[in-house]
């Protein structure tokens, strides 16, 4: 009888835990609060956003008379941030550095700039919504991720400010936002159609650790403490570690800075100058081995 009671208790506990997980998964979208005052508003407003991103999707002068929607609007950014109350938190120095780091990475991910671009390279962030690819598209489908299997015929290439890529990232964000992995596994194109969802995907990636990687948020706020292995592989707190999280396998650990990675660093310094904050140490990841090594 005692074993039966213990079994019933175990089943009940597992049910409650499952319900709790389920509630957590759907809470992200439901937690949107347009009246919540984000820390971002201490440093940015719509006018400053227009100054920083004058050529963003829908705002470039060549599109103004073509009824192209302002996809990367400041309003969409602020609404999405309302679902992540810890985003841009802490003391003023920490807030400014995190905001500068976040903007630097999304600006470079979506940049349409070039060396002699009108207004300068740094005025061309948030230009692209969909990843630029050659005629033969990479569908970014990894069938080894059994929990987030790709759907036949769907493409999980980069979309949105972070250029969220791969089926397992779409599936995980979909679970967090919709409470169902299938929503975005079946409809990855939604990230290029819904501005708030698109910004939310970037902030979610920024805030969410994925072992063995810490979150970019924890790196920039000082919550990430490198392990001995991290230190041996050169992985230390600073902006460079966020680049390692985002694209370390391609851009980090080579001993030299790739051109596009140099633009990330320069973007970070650009935004730090804008917010009048020192960038801190360890901006580069050239001597950091990618996470997982």
C-alpha cells in the first residue's frame, strides 16, 4: 500500500512539474506588457533609433515611396523587450554595455553597409530581414536534433535581427514563445513577417544559455563565471565572448580577426561611444576557442 501511495505521489509530482513547464513555455508570449518601462527607454527613443538605423528595412530612402513597412521599428523592439524584464538591467554602466553589445551584434548580423556606404558603414544596420544566400539556399536543417526535427520543405536560414538559424533554434524559441515547438518549425517564415516576434527571437537568443554556452546577457552583466576549461581556452568575460556564443565556430579562435568580425568590434565601440560608456576589456574573440572545445 505504501508503495502505491509513493507511486501516486510520484505521478502527481511529475504531472505538476509538467504543468509548471508548460506554463513556463507559454508565459513568454503571455508576459508581453506594453506598459512595462524597459531600461532601454533611458537611453533610446524613436528619434535616436532613426538616427542610429536610418537605412533599416523599410526606412531606406529608396523604399520610402514603395509602402515597405518599417519592419525594425523602435516600437516593435520595445514591445518585444517587454517580455524580457531582465534584458538591459543592472547598474547604468552594465545597462549601457549590454545595450551596446546587443545592438552591435544585431547591426552586424543584418548589415547592408560597405566601406564607402553613404553616411558610413555603421548607418546600415538592420538592413536585411532574411539571410543573404546564393541561388542554392542552405535550409539549415539538422536531422540529428531529434527533439526539433525539421519539417520537409521548410528553410531555417537566418531571419530577423539576430538572424536566427537552424531548426533546433527555431524549435526552442517556438517552445518558449508559443508553448509549442511546432509553431515555428512548421512556419519559420513568421520571423520575417511579424516584427515583434522577430525582435523577440533575437532577445530570447541573447537571454538564453544553451549548454555549453552561457547567455550573452550573463556575459555582459557579469553573471557568467568562466570554468577552468574556459580560461584555458581563452574564453573570458567581455564583448568578445558574445561573438563566440553567436558565431564562435566561424569567427573566433583563429588568432586573427576576420574582416566581418572586426566590424562587430567596431560596431560595439561605436555604440559604446554613442552611450558614453567605456567598452571594457576583452572585446576580441580571436584568441578564444569556440565554446564546446
